[in-house]
């Protein structure tokens, strides 16, 4: 399972890194035409921002554990953006595009400190999430709901989550709950997200 996740992450990183090269190879006419497109073009900036994890606390089996969460968004559709051409995003997603109203597919690893071997602490998650703006098109306040499928130390299950975000979506709090129990029944995450 770890190898499959690693291949997906490597493919996502490769696409993101080549995005900058493709954007710089555009002709002058294409660059002028897309000058009003707010798409993020810096693959280096995106890559560095993805390294910063979000801290979390997981509770399950009468024990609390500290953890870190990373996340990649392979595909996002924004229903809160006015221009049709700007609605789809892959991997690099500006906060205003996400928080103004969107649906995303996400994947990501999490690491929970468990006291056993280093490899036993990895939690792998894939899921879907929707964002809804509350105040100022989501820039001041937005909320999300989502579901995911995860695996931790051989324990697989579905999870449900809810979140609230502020400061243009850069800072938020998420609660993830898994009805199947296990070592991570409830996870509270202070989400830090730049792209």
C-alpha cells in the first residue's frame, strides 16, 4: 500500500514541477492572453509550501497521539469562481479558489507518534471534500465537510470530517471521525494550507 501511495505522490510532484517549465515556454501571445488568469505558476513555491505539515492530535483506544498531516489536491472544481476557465485546478490551488466554494479530491499521508516502529505511524488517506463560503466569499470564514478512506497499521476504514477556516483559508481547524474505531478514532487538526 505504501508503494502505491508513494507512486501517486511522486507523479503529483512531477506534474507540479513541470508546470513551471510549461508555463515559461508559452509564447508571448499566450502569456498576454493568460495575464488575467490568477493561476499560480511557481512550481518551486508550491513544492516548498507542501512540505509544511499541519499539526494534529489523534485520539483512539484511550490514548492521545501527536501527529502531522500533509495533503495534496490532485483535482478541484470551484463553483464559487465567476469565470468558467478558472474553475478547474490540479495540484496548485489558490486559497480564494478553494474557499469561495469548491469540491476537491485529496490524498495525503499523516504521521502519528505511536512508540512502535517508525513505519507503523503512517496513516494514508484519500477522500473528497466540499468548501462553502460563509463571510466575504470565504476569505474571512468558510466551512467544509468531507469523507475519506484511510489505512493505519493495517486498520482500514472510512472517516467523516468537518472544518472551519479563516484568514483567506490559510488557517483552519478540522475534526475527523472514524466510526470503525481503532487508534485514530477522532483527529483534531490545526490546518495550515497555502495552496
